[in-house]
C-alpha cells in the first residue's frame, strides 16, 4: 500500500477537521500529499444544474468557506498552509526541506457517498470522519461510512470524532480464512511499515474449526516473507455473540491504536460494522478502522 495521496472528505465540521489533522500527521510521516474534498450535495435539493449563475455563486462562496476551514484547521494544530506559493520560489532540490504535506482542495457536485466512491482507487487512501455536523450529521456520515466501506474500490480509514493520532505502534488485523493471502497481508504490512507498527493477527473462527494450526503457520510464513521489522503475533477468538466485545477487550489490553479489516471477509466485516457494540466503540472516539478492499489489490 503506497501512501502517496490521501483524500480527506470534509463537511467543514469539527469532526471532519479532526480527520484532516489525522491525515496531515500521517502524511508527514509517509511523505504523502493531501486532497481535501467537499461535496456540494445541496445543489440537488431543489436547484437546477442549469442555473449557472446561481451555481457559480454557490461554488465561489463554498470555495472561500472551505479555504478558510482548511487554513484555520491546519494552523490550529500547528501546521502551515498554503505552501504551494512557497514551492514556486524554491529550487527543485529543496523539496525535501518542506516538512508540511502539500494540501489541495477540491469541490464536487453530487451525493457524498457516490463522489467518494468515484474518487477512491487502489492508489490512494481515503481518511474520513465517522460523524458530521450535529446529530443529523452523525446519522448521515454513518450511512456514508457504511456505503463507502462496502463499495469504494480503494482503502478507507475511518477516524472517530475525537481520536488523536499518536502513531500506530500496535494495530489489530482481524482475520478469518478469507483474509489469508499474500497480497492482503502485504497491504497490511506495507501500511504498518510507514509507522513501524506491531501487527496483532487475531483470528476469528467457529468453535471446533479445522485447519487453524495450518492457517496460523501460513499467516506466519507469508508475514515473515515480507521481512517486517516486528515479530509475528497471533491469537484466536471464537466467533460468537461476544466476538466484537472480545476484540475491543483485546485492543484495550494491548494498547491497539488501529483496527484493520479486509472486505474479502464480507460477511464478517458487515457483522462487525453493524454490531451495536462496535457502533458504540466507533462513536466513543476510541479506535480508527482501516478497511482494505482486497478485491481491488494491485501490484
């Protein structure tokens, strides 16, 4: 997984500003650029796309508001933006002296879930908040998160409203038989490599499941073949009505800062995403979640 470009959808709420800060700090480590995306879905509510003058006025107003939001958000956590003006006056060989990520803004028309899906691809990472403006925003963003997690072709990192980025020293890779595979593990190891993360492989399976020891050995072989900097850690959990609570308890005990799920585990992921316990934890500002879309993995 290459972190060359990070897309951050925002609705200019405090929660989406926090997602931007999260993405900024990741980009500083990974050397990635950031594209801040705002979707103007209000133009679909009673306005005709043919009214070019009105749309132009709305666009200009939104662009100014978005520019102010991005600038104030970045300066609020100690960053500096915009920096593209400085790039124009610097020799090409001084690019590495700039520590701040390059941040660009984009405004699009349409339904947020659809636009994010269209912009997502295997070569970028979408970092988005799990909530939006107020109670209604929380509901809408929650629905968008579900839609994006299922349908976007690229990888998505969901950031709870008050989550703070302190690195990913420990990440949990929730797995079952469907998530075994060199390229799937490669995605996780590649991402973890940017942050020198220790991956905890937590296998979720049914009681009496056969082939668990073999699967553990295959996971270990594929993991070590990637020459990671941290040791192989593997544990097993029973897939029952308490599995999500067990995952959260494991994450708390091992100081996990990120949970990774693979959409090849379609049934498992949907169960976890819709589980009431996970919803409570997700909105309790605890664990960011990285969704890897294994179906779209490319070399």
